[in-house]
């Protein structure tokens, strides 16, 4: 084992401990907030939800764009290797955590604020399920790119890039207009 590997393993352990402690603190705060249910909680959870959704949507828009350029890059070349790193970090560090926070907080808000009632809310949830399916599709595509097994052209990735736009428009209409309320 080289010193670079040992440093990486040590840094990885430290990062896992920090992440575990952070998750534990967040869970503890969430339980306390749920238990005491202060009047300000709902508003701050809406803020958290909007920030998480924006972060997730940025990833859903940007990752297919990276795939457009990655699909045109020579397999095994330096640009392709750079794209793999960018794609994996985007999925693991931004998109997946943002999606998880969006879902957790969004479901709490739907239950707390609306009791899961209203057709508009269920249409919104269906669109978010669609965004989640697209997220999983992109995550798998990132793994295929990393393995050098991409099966789609840059033109197909450009077209796929429109899917989250359509679903986002549906979500925004349901939340703002509430057409079936």
C-alpha cells in the first residue's frame, strides 16, 4: 500500500465519520422539531425543500448536458476520464442527497400542510416520481459511461435533457395554480 492510498483511505474514513455525525445531528434535530412542532418549523421546512429541489433540478439539467459532451469524447481519453469524475461527483455529492432531502421534507410538508389531500398534490407527486425515475436512469447511465458502455448518442442525450423540464413545469403548475383544488 502506497502512502497516497493510505492518505486516501484515512481521508475517506474521516469523511465517513463526519458524514455519519452530520446525519445523526440532522436526524436528532428532525425528531426534536417533529416532537415539539414549533410554529416556525413549517416555513423553514419549505425553505429547505425549495433549496433541495433547486439543487436536484440543477443536477437533472446538467448531467444529461455532460453526457452530450461525454458521448462525443473518445473512450478512454483524458476528456472522457474527466467527464466520469464530474458525473460521479454530481450524482453522489449533489443530486442524490438533494433528491433524498426533497422527498423527505416534501412528504412531511404534504402530510403536515395538506394531509395528502387534493388531486393537484397527487399529480405533483406523480411528476416527482417521474423525476426520480429519470434520476435513477441518469445514475445508471453515469455508471455505464464510467465503464465505457454508453449506448446513446449525443443527440439522444440532448433530447433526454428535455424530460426534467416537462416534469418540472407540471410540478410548478400544480404547486402554484393548484388546478384541481
